[in-house]
């Protein structure tokens, strides 16, 4: 059914505290392979784990067992910006691209035996675009594929501030999918609230926003969120100015994320799952 | 220059608020853009944006103004000229078509009196650019030809039109009263003259004499009488002429005597060839050179054409922009 969804592989650089067994390094004692230390049989009464060598060596003749850390599941969330600007896009709207990426995340998380949850927000957190974390991804996949045909209204993205209330207390892996067309200070405030989680910013930009502008002509543009109207006289140096403005913005976004020690993942055009795998290899310590 | 503007159909001005619709309504055809704030400020683009709105407003404005058909009011401007208000009272009797009395001495047929008169008067009229002329012709009764006017073409045409078939009578009294009537209800410029051109005289009854006396006096009209002498006719200046016993004076002498009793200025000339006629007219030309005031009528100007032209220009510019408009975003 979901054959067309391409998966990527991901890992986390911190220890999960989840009790549910999964595939991430964890602080949870259990049936894992990672040796953690010895303790007495009295405090960890599991005779299968008796370490005979350690027991013989002890002059006080206590019986020792080995304890291990299990591999745990860690919640994975896709948080999608559904503000007006996400309606933009030449070949596919950014919302459609979001739907693709969120589905890929959902599939990857499920196959990694991690619970997946989805949160959509515009000016508020959209309760109708909300899916609580679950190990069974059907509901989330249904939601993310419905997202493909969604057309956002003329709304902003202030709901990012409230997203934290819908996230678990335990540290989770969060894919924040947005074009980040929002004021820098608002973004910084929202990000600092999310810092207890591992945030992967997925920045969706469309090349027709700045690189593939029409060569020459007069046009009137309407802002997707504020409805502000401007007349543009597109010409060579105007286009150069726009591209320069976007490049400056890219540098600004990168600088902000690097302040929180996270690297942004830019998606321009189509989503390449392998690039996301590469991102994890490059920026997240195994 | 402050010309008051009047409108033929002022109700159309109620549509004026419609002209400002482009400021209220947004352009129908706009592209969606993700974040306009990201676009760098561009003064030229902003200018064009404002310009487009202004063009649209102006186009509508001029169309509505054009519909109201504005025009300036007919104006009369007071001008000061050198010249006079001159009534030409011309004799059209058949005798005018005879040659001059003094002109046939060299054996050739000379110019007829009427042709010479109209030629010389045409010259006279042409030489006096600022005068107002009116015209009356008379034979058995007066014919009203032209009121006092500044229109050169009309005067010249009227002078040309005096040639033609005519009758054998000379009703000089009717000609003078009609000529004086031209000045009635016309503002007095300060210099008024009546040039009476006739051959011979005519008798005027006492009532008409009194009327002529009153009118010429009241309307301050100076009278110049040019007599074209008949071949072998009497000269009005011939003081030695003694009429036969029991006979009345010849009409021209009687008329001259009457004119001399007028309280208004009077001058008589006698001409028996084109040269002396020209001299007489030149003399009148000299005498009537006082500055005069008169009002010139300037017709109102219709601005609706200009309004529609301007509106068409604006729409043309807008169409030009439409041609430059980006239709496909990518």
C-alpha cells in the first residue's frame, strides 16, 4: 500500500529512556547486548545473568549478576507548518511535499519500531491535524496522505509556540517541517522551548520563490499569510536582489540553528530520502 | 488664467466616485507569493505600483469628466482698437450701374459707379482692421444686409454682393433711418459714422427728416455723404445755382441743405470719377481714427474631446503594462 514511500534511516545521539524495546541506545536495564556493570543477585534477582567469574573472585562470597541495557524505542514526531506560505510551490505545493516527508518519517519510524506522532500547526495547533504517538502508524499515514490535498488558508505560523504542550516529556526526535518564513525572534523563542527534544529542522524552499523567477515583466504578488500586496517590476538586478535576499536569509537561518547546535536540512524541489539518511550520518553522532 | 468650466450634463459627475474604485479594489490578477516580506524593497516597483493605480484612476476620471462634457463659457473680451463703428449705406438704384460722369473723356467705357464703389469700399474695409461695419443698401426701400460686426469676411462678402440688378428709385430717407437703426442697442464705441454713398439725392418728407435728425443726434452718428455725380448733373456745392422761379430745389441740393441743419457732424463729398471717390474715402479714413472700445466674443471651448483623448492615452499605457505582465510564474 505504501510502496511509493521511500524510507530513510536515522539514529539518535542520546540515550533513550523509553521502556518499550526498540532500536536506540537506552538507559533502560533489560535484555540488551550493552554491558552496563555487575550487581548482586539480591538486588537484581535474575539467575540467568549470574556471572560465575565475578562470583568466584569475590572474597565476600556474594553471588553477582551482569546487567545490560536494552535497546529502547524513542518517540518520533513530524511537526508540520500548515500556514499560508506552505501553499506556495511550482510543481507541488510545500504542503504536498510535507505530506511526502511526513509519510516517509512515519514509515521509517514504524520500521525502526519507534512510535510516531504528527502535529500540524498554523496560527494555533490544528487539532484536526493531530495524531498522538503510536506504534501503529496507520492512522498517522492516513493523516499524512490526506495532507497532500490540503490547502492552507491565509494564516500565520504562531502556533509553533504551543506545539510543546502536545509533545511528551521524554526526549523525542522531532522533524520540524516548515519553510521558516517567520520572523527570526519568533522562531528563536519557539525553538528554545523545543530544546529538550532533538529537533531536525526540515527547511522547504521552492526554487520558484527566488531562483526561478520570471525573467522580465510586471506582476502583482499577494502574500499567502498577510494578504499584503506588492507590485513587482522583475528585471535583472531585481532578481539578483531577491536571490541575494534569500541567500542572506539562508545564512541567517543556519546561524540561528547552529546557535542551538542543530543543522538545518534544506529541501528544495523534491524530497530525497537518501539525503536525509546522509544528514544523520553527517550531523548526528551514532 | 482662470476659465470657469461648465458642464453640459453635470449628472455624469455623480459617477466621479467610481473613478476611485481602483484605489479600493485590488488587482484581480495577482500571483501568490509565500512571503512578500522576503522581497527586497524596490523603489521602481513601488513607483510602478502607484503609477498603475494612478493611471487607472485618471483614466476613469477623464472618462467621467468627458461624459459630463465640460466646456468653457463663451467669453467677451474688451478690446481697444483704432477705428470706428461704420454703417455703410449704399445706393443700389439702377443709375449706379452707369459710368462716372467724369470718366469717359478718353473715349473708353469707364468703370461703372457701383463697381468702383464696391472696389474702393472693399479696399477701405480691408485697410481698417479694427472697425466694425454694418451695411444697408437701398433703392426703393432699405435692405438690411449686415448688422454691425467685426467679421471681415462677412463685410467683404456683403460689399461684393451689392452688384446686381436694381430698381430705379432712390429712397434715401429709408436708407438713413435703417442705417441709424444699426447702431441702436450696440454699445457706443465713441466713434460712429455712417457713410452714405449715393448718386444724386432723393426727397425726404418732414417726418423722416425729424426722425433722422433725432436718431443721428441721439446715437452720436457722424454722417458722411458721398455723392456720385450724374453726368452733366448738378454739383451740390454749386452755390451759384438759382432754381427757376416757382420750382423746388433739385433733390440733392435740398438734401444737402437739410444735412447741414443736423446737430450731429456732417460732411459731404462729391465724386465724379473713381479717383475723387478714392480721395473722399481716404479723407473719411483719416477722420475716423479715434480709439474705440469694443467687445469681442470668444466661443466656449469643448473639453470633452481632450478628456476622452487623455483617457484613451491612460488606457493605452495600462494596456502596455498588461503586455509586460508576467502571466506564467515559472
